[in-house]
C-alpha cells in the first residue's frame, strides 16, 4: 500500500481510502476519491505540484500534500 | 426567534456543480431580467431573474455552483440554507432545477442525490448532451427520467434547445408540489439513518424552539456527517454542550473502520454508478484521447504550457492596460468638455464649481473605470467558460502557494497592475474565503496605472537623466521600475503576516476540477461583462461620487470675500492676458490654502515632517483620496500652476522651484523619492475601497486595508527620506 502522491504520471491505482476526518478529507471523498475508485495520475504541473488526476471520467487537480491522504494500491 | 417571511412570490432555485453550463441555462430562462445582489454577511452574489410561466412571474435564483451540500464555510452555507428554507429574508424554494452535466454524469449525480433528499420538486436539466455523445457515452434522457422518477430535459442552452420543454417541466413540478419518489432515493447505510433518526427524536423540539423550524432529515444528516461543517456548528452554538456531546457520541457509534463522510460518499457514488450504468444509451469504445485531452497535452506542457500561459497573461494585461486607454481618454475628454460647458454657461460660484468639479468630475471618475472592467470581465468570462482559468491556476499554484496565496490569485493580481478595481472584482473567482481576502487586501499594492502620472512627474523633475551601456539602462527607467516593484516586494511579507494573524488557519484545499475545454458562449460572456459593469456603476459608483463631492467641498469652502475683492483689484491693474492668468492661479492657490483641506494639511504637518514634506505636500496627499492622480492637480493649484499635468513644463518648473518658508527648495531628490514611495504604497483611491466594501460585504476590510497601507506608506516614505538624505549627505 502506498499514497497517491507517490505515483508518477501515467500510473494508475485503486483507492483504498482517505485518511483523516476533517473538511479536506470530506472534500476529497465528495470529488469521488472513495474506496474502489480507479484513479490515474495524468501529469504534474511544471513546478512538480499540484498533480492532475483522472477519475470517474473527469479531471481533478490536487496538491501533493492533499494526495498524501489518499491510500492507494497501484495497478500493475 | 426567526419569523418566516410571507410567501410573496414563487421561487425556483438552480442547483448544480461548477462548469456544467448552469449560468447558460439561467440566462436562457431569465434573459435580461437579471439582478445581482449580495447575501447578507457573506461575499456570495445573489443572482436572480424572472421567468414568465403560465402561472405568471416566477423568481429564479441561480445558486453558487457546488459539488455537495456539506457546507464548510459561511459562503457555502448560503446555497444550503436557501434550499433548506432557512435563509434570513428569503422565503424558501418551491422547486429545484438541478443542472446535470451529461458528459460527467457520475459526479453530477452525487449532488443530485443530496438534492433529492430535500423533499422539494426537482426537474433535471441535462446539459452538454452533445459532449457526452462525442465522448461515446450518450445519455438516454427517458431512461434516466424513469430511473430518477423526476422529469429529465436535455438542454443546449447556448442554442436555446430544450428551454421550452424545461419551462413546461418547471410549471408541472410547481403544480404537483411533490418531491422525488422514495424508491429513487439512494439507500444510506443503516448506521447513518439511525443516527439521523436519533438526532431528530432527541433534538427536534429544541430546534423548533430555538430556530422556529423542523429539524429535517437532510439537515440532521449534515449535522451528523459534516465534522467541520457549518450546520453542526450553528446547531451547537444554540443548542449547547449537550447537543455537541450527543453528536460526538453518535459519530463514534457510526464510525467503525470508516468515517461518516466516507460512508455517505460511498453510498452516494454506488447509487450514482448504478444509475449511470442503466442510463447510458450505448458504450462506444473510447478511441484513446478526447480532443480536450489532446489540447491539454499542449496547454499544461512543462515548456509550451508555460509559454502559452505567459502569452495569455500578457495579452490580458496589455488589453486592460493599453487596450482600454483610447476609451478612457475619450471618457476623460468628454468629462472635461462637459465641465467646461458648465463653467461657460453658469456664473462662477459654488454651484458652478460643485457641478463642474464635484459632480461631473466625480461621475467621470466613476465611468472611467468601465472600459477596464468590461474588458477584463470579457476575458475572465472567456477564460472561465472555455476551461483555461482552471489550467492557469494549476500551472501557477506552486509559485503562489509559496507566498501564501493560491493559483487562483493570478488574474486578480495581474489585473491590479492596470487597476485594482477590476482586479478586486475578479477575485470573486477564488473559491476559498481566506485566499480571496488575502488577494483582495494586497491587490491595491500592485502598482496601478493611476500611479504612473505621479511617478512620471516626480522622476521627470528630480531624477537626473543618466544612462549606462550606451543608453540601454537609464536611471529614470530604473527608478520607474523600482516604483513598480516596491508594491510586490511589500505584498509578500504582508500576505505572510495576514496568514499568521487575521487570516490564519489551515492552508486551504486546492481540490480543483479541470473541466473539459469547450467553446465559450459569446452571449453569456457579454452578459457577464455587462452585469459586472452595471453592478459597479450602481454599487460602487454612488460611493465614489459621494466621496468626490465631499473632497470637493473640503477644498472649496470657506470662500472669504476678501480674497475675491483683493484679486479683482489686482486684475484691474493687470495689463497682459498672461498676467491675468497668473493672478487667477494665485487666487486659486490662496483659496485652497485657507480651505478646510488646507487647514487640515497644516494641522497634520508634524505627522508628515519626518517624510521631508511640508503642509502643502501633506494636504495634496490627503486631498488625493478620490484617486491618486488627483495629487497632481492639487499640487498644481497650491503651487499656482495654470495648467497642471504631469508633463507640462510649467508644472515641472513650479515643482522644482517651490520653496519652503525659509527659502530652501521644497522638493529635493529625497523628498521626491519619499513622496513617490508613499504614493506607491498608500490606499488613496476611494474606488478601490468602495469595491472592496462591495466585494467583502463589510466596511471592516476596506478600513483595514486603508489603515495598514497608510501606515506602510508612511514608514516606507520616512525610511526612504532618511536613507536618501543620509546617502546624499
């Protein structure tokens, strides 16, 4: 198990859960980062942060510090 | 206790995610009848309009775009309270039009599932059916309607397709007054439902007593799930520690492995996926990347993306800095013409001066902002509509988070280099309240175009013309550049301090959707620019006008007879026209000297002495409150200049030749530099403050900005004066 911020571009993973119980965690969940979701890292911004994700057929940008809350299981 | 307002009109609310074409639907429904106001106490716009149905007029309210009904800030609470019928001064909602983006169905259904639980009649407007088709995932509206148990109307608002059907569906739902059928609601886990039931059973009476309304299942669910949320906080404030303790207990009982929020999200997404699977007409194999993906490969590219971003930012800046210039000159010219027409027709006196200098000058000062505001908002609307704004934020975020702002601050701050007024208005696009306030508070530090005349005058008169490297680098140019950079340099520690003090708190989240690119809708773009312009005129314009009339009065009164008599005698003895004009100028200078403003300038002389100024410069700086460039006119008048402008030779000569009481020159290089630094950092611009008041909904923030900037400007000017004097010896 690893966290979403550790993935590199074009890597895909399955979400296991989001750590924490505050508003940010709730926001990530509402945007669809829930258990079982397939998520792909599309690219990183030119300065290396934030990262662009693809999930549920749309694109989402999150900072690495936020992605670090998302536990994932990389797909091989 | 709150009393419900009488049901005066029928209200329909538009609810949906951002980037779903919600505003286009709103425009198509309400046309030109739109009104923009503010909800009390927050910085959220209340956009409403009238829809004519067969029952008569219906009020349509366009609620701010949101991904969820879990409100985590007062701004987000507005939409939720409106739907719950708990907003002060609003009578509640009779039906909901839920905007659902067909090309992004699953995530849009998440919000819809929450809206369904409100028990209000719901009509679904299915937007972007064409985009879903192109992506190979067309939505079967009839199947979706059967699954959801509510009408689903496909619309292409930009072409007005489906709008008539949507209006009919709204009319029917207003007749029926029934919410979505129970069987189409998502099934929440039993543990959540039990907690909601328990909360309602135990606190229903207390809520009715304290708030005057029922604790609905929807509100109770938000209380249970939203740990940092506004709704549980508001309930806890009124219901006390017993409520808080019980809430914590209920949350502990629910949460086994997962948080209540994770349970809710999983249940809703499971429901959304189920509906999606059955509502998709057919699944075409995806042929690799969509067009939007391919565009993104270029526009967010490490090198090319940055190049395009710089080009876009440069273009926007150039347009409002230089592109708006001809129109602004036209407005200034027309204002001057109108003022001279008044001077020519009316006899000289208070009325003539009030009209020419106070009113016409004031109105001119207001409408002169319109070209920049309209142009900037055309750009902002295009960039937002086509999806590029989110990319700009994505590209810039890292850079701006280092100084405590967010990627979304780019356009507001950039625009502020042309003018802080449209810049502050553009800060509306920043999602987080603290990010927005930080951006608004430092926007006036960016050196705007109104400071330029002041820089030009002072540099032209006092900075020696020296150049190096064969004329490539000039001293005057360097000072001008430094004048522009000082605001940026000061803004960085200011934001840092704000973040440590009044705007402290966790770094706000940057969870930002990057919507698919699409062509902007010209009508919506123009509509948006027009509404912004109109709003500025109505809300900020009156304040600006009032301020310029007050400052006019302070510089005009009192008018002692002796001065007029004295100068009339002198004029009779004058031989040439130029002598007469010199006497006119001297008369004006004497009036100004003994005006209330002049007296005030003398009173504050001790305060401005450390800056190397005398009372005349102090007074001119104070009198430039309506707008910074006014300082030139006031300095010109007090120094007896006949034609005051930053590049008139007479003005430069008079400024260079001005003497103090002891005969030493008034302006030396240190004094000029200290005034320059003061004008770069001060908040002498009533329009900026008026717009700040308008955007933040309170006088607190403009008062704070005025206070901190004036203190900074004073310190900066004093340091500059002392340092420059030390170096100059």
